[in-house]
C-alpha cells in the first residue's frame, strides 16, 4: 500500500516540480504530476479531479506563479471538496490566500539550497507520518472485519437456523 501525492503547481515551475517529484519518489512516495500523464483527447478537468480523489493528499506548490494560477486554485478547491488534506508548500514572499490561509504551511526559499533541502525534508517527514497513519488505519480496519467474521462464525444468526413453519391454514 503506497502513498500518492498530487502535486498542484504552475507549469512555469517545471524544474521545481521535477526536483520535488524525483525527491519524493526516491523516498517511496508516488508524486502525481498531471502533465506527465498525457492522454490526448481526454477531458483534462475530469482527469485532474479523478487523480485528486485517488491521491492521499495534495501538495499545493505556491510559488509566485503557483499562487496566481487559476488551475492551482481550482485543484486545491477540488481537493478540499473531496475531503483531501491539502499541504501548502509556499515560497518565501508569497502570501497564502483563500482557503489555504488558515492552514499551516511549509515555507521555502528558492535562492537558498539549505532552505529548499530543509523544506523538502519537512514535507517528506510529514508525508511519511501520514503514510504510517494510513497503514495503521488499514490494519485496524482489517482487525475489526476479522473480528466480525469470527463472531459471526462463533455465534451464527439463530433466525436462519430455525425451520420455517407453514403459516397457511386449510379450511
């Protein structure tokens, strides 16, 4: 059971997105980038919405371009509507607005390699914790289902065991 992150971004930030996706994938986290999944003729908004719903969470990359991108705004609105966690990854100097304003974010400075490394590590650490929580929740669900199956085997439904009586009367 893997962990998938939808990277919401401006296409003007291709280099940053390529670096982020490679970093996350090297750490065992699948990074979904819409333009890398080309399907000519397919409905792009529908594809994006489907992939957001399939993802475990969305990272909204809020660079100067990303914060102004209508696509990024629509993607994080779609994620919030789908009940997905949205993690703002905001560049130094970019004001986080709208629905993301109330969320804690990870800040980075593109001009400072140490800042970028630290921000990427914080994102990875947080995603690792979320992945562990997902796996633990799955294990709990399996234990609950297994317990219910065992109970139903130990205590079968007595109504199903009783022979049916004919309730028609002969006159």
